[in-house]
C-alpha cells in the first residue's frame, strides 16, 4: 500500500505527532511519533514523504517497506 507520511513541524507539548493516510483516506492513523518512524526523517525541514508500507492493523502505525518519490495525489 502507498501512504503519505507527515510529521508535525512543531508541537508545544508532548512528543512530535505523525499522520499516515492512503490516497482514498480509507486508512488513516495519527499519533505520537514512534522511535521506529523517527529515524526515517533525514532533517527537520523534511516533514512529509510517500512510502510503500505494510499495514496489517490500521489501529497501529504502518511498517515501512521503502520511501517513494512524490505521488500525483490531489491536495
């Protein structure tokens, strides 16, 4: 599955947040940034990317397979 991965640029309290969603928005997860996902952001200015993931349980964050180039999704 391909998803868009976005992280918060700034939060005034608590850990950074992360959001994942599929193009049709049938699969969405938002929550605190996990240790596993924190390593996938190379810099502070890189706040979003697309990825191929496995997502067996949409109540949990997906599992990264690989980063992908930007997708032509409607904004």
